[in-house]
């Protein structure tokens, strides 16, 4: 990071010689718009653009730059387009010149094939400019849609974003919020006037709200922490679709067996993130949306220095059961990895999809189909490891061989089938169980027989549904081998759009 001077500012000799508008720190000691960009970019690399534009509609209140600083710098030596909105000018509201600057930057990013990072703090369309400001949002949304799936798009919400200012981050790949940030389409005052509900800004759209519904993927302590997370995130990603993510120096995984974290008892919970950490470089994962649909874990990590996307059932939450929201979360992540050529490591331990009227009303069929579509569509390396169980439709949906998985591995004690043994014999053996002197003992006996005959990993391997049954301790070695020998080099630019699912 760029060091601060004694006054708390950062040296600005790297920026354009055109004087930038004065900006004031936000409440809580947040960085100024210029400091955010300087902190993000490598020292000496930032160059600002369009710093002299002024909105004629604001008269005496107009400021050079019209409430936004935009430029291009490098992060880790790679070019990045970046901008920061200034809430000190009319709450960061968007006017026509403000919009033109952002649209111009997005066009440059698309032409040059470089990621975009935005620091957002906007009250929405500027009332003083009316429809012209509103049309500015339309042009921004169109450019973001054009870039979606072509270059990584990252938003950092570091103030209050309302109306169109909230849609902007929602159209990007990853949204990071600082703890004091807020996002909502309509503010507390309008909500109170229209619905009679009296709610604070934090309760309406703070990070505690948005991280639980999938709008926000990561929460940072403050601006500096948000910049740190952003730089880490960019390090996992390619510059653009069709290129590979930079390879880091390989780091050994922690020296312990991943199976040590997985209880042999099928119903005993555990944290699948411990298994993931046992096979990735340095035991480090960057989990996205950890508080939304937590029965599935989605994360970025490295194996042998190469970026991988991890999708894993989480037995710690709902026994790893898939539902409408977790299927949606996993599908969006899988498609994102597909668009940017990121290989996938899929850790499976799930009893199936959640049954019930609430799930059917919540469109579990539609969202489950999206997950199936995402895995079937993804033309990246896709390795599945069945840890403990994979039953029913969830066995198919979690990157099965039938959907096109590159490689399917299973641990020796894994169970794979249409449903769990107890549920199966409850149907196939119900008469024998009912006639037995000890129905519970008879059911257990039949279940053990059914599991041995129909659910074993060896049986699945004999059918070709599993490519190989492996020692859990060999999981990382197998993943490294797959990434080295079976990985698919980036061949083309993906033209599909990364629409929110």
C-alpha cells in the first residue's frame, strides 16, 4: 500500500497534473476518493482522467470532476480501471458529466481488456438535472452489461448508495461493503412515507442486511480493509475473459489429512471449509457470500499456485442440503468461473435437495435447474470429490460425471445413490419391517445391506459414475495432477453475459 504522509494524506505525484477537486474524508475517518484510488493502485501508477469537467446545472456549487475521480493504474503490475465517487458533492449524486466520466472509463476498460474497480457512494440521480441524470444511469447500466463476463467488475460500497447508485454494484461481479455503508433502492424517508414503516438506514440496507441476501459478497472493516480485500481478489482473477489468472508461487497445504475433519458418522456435522483448507495452497481460501445460503460454500483459492473456484456442500448448515437459495448461489459462482476460465474443485457431501412446500413455492425446481445448467455449461476443468455422501438430484447437480465433470473422485467410505439407505428401505422393505418382531432392528439390517449393495463408492466406480476411489490423503495430489495434466487452457473470449441468476 502507498504510505501516508504525516498529515494523513498519500503522496499524489503519480496523478494527473490537472488539479483534482478538494474532497473531505467521510465520517468515521474513511479515506477520501483520491486516497482510495491511490491506496488501491501500485505506487506511482495512477493517472486521473476528466478531472476538469463541470456540470453547468449546478451553478456556483459546481466542482471540477463533478463528484467522481476516475483513472487507470496498476494493481500487482496489471492495469486496472478505477473510480471513486465523492459524497461531499451533493451526496455523491449522479449528474450527466459524472455519468459521462464513468461511461468513458468503462469503455476504456472494455477496449483495453482490464478489470474495473469502483468505490461507490451515491445518493442516486441528481434532482437538479432530472431526466438527463436518470439517462446517465441507463448508459452506465448498458456499459456494465456489455462488460459483464468480459472483464472482472468489482464494486466497493463505502458510503450510502440509493436508487440507481444501488443498481450499479448489483450489476458487477463482486460487491464489497464497508461496515458503515448502506445500499437501498428507496431510503428510510420514502419507505416511511409510502409504507408507514419506520426503519433506520442501517436496518434497511446495511451490510448485515445485504450480506444475508446475496447482494453483498464481502464485508470490510473500513476503506483500507476494503482495498486490501480488493487487491487480494484481483490477484485471483485474469485480466479479461480468454486469459488465464496469474500463477502464484506454489505453497504447500497444511500438513494434515483432510479426512481428519470428516466424521465417519453420516449425520454428524463438520465444517467443510476445514477440508478445503487442507488441500489448497497455504490453507487459505477467500470465501464469497459466506452469510448467504450457507449450506453451500463458494470460494477462491490456489492449488499449486493456480487459481481455483471451490464449490462445497456445508454439512455444518442444514446437513449440506441444497435448497433454492444455495442452488442459486452456487450456480452464479460456477457461471462466473466459467466466464473467466477458473477451474472448479467441487467437494460433495449432501443428502439431496430440501423437500417441502416452502421450497416448491420458492422455485427450487427453477434454481436447481440453474445449478445443473451452470455445471453442464462450464467448459473449464471441473473436478468433483465425493467426501461422504451424494444422493438423488443433488448428486447429479453437484458436477456429476453425467453433467460433464472432467474427473470424479470419491473417498472409500462415501455413499452415492438415489437416496439414503434408511429412506430407501423404508420404501422397498416396508412390509418386511412392519412384519418384524423388532422393526427398528430390521430396518437397520436392511439399510446396511442396501448401502453395501447400492451405495458404495466402489459400486459407483464399477459403474463408471466415479472415475477413481482415492485415499483422502491423496486428494490434494490428485487435484494438483488434474490442474497440471487435464486443465483446459483459455481458448476464446466468452460472449455469454453474466446476468444475475
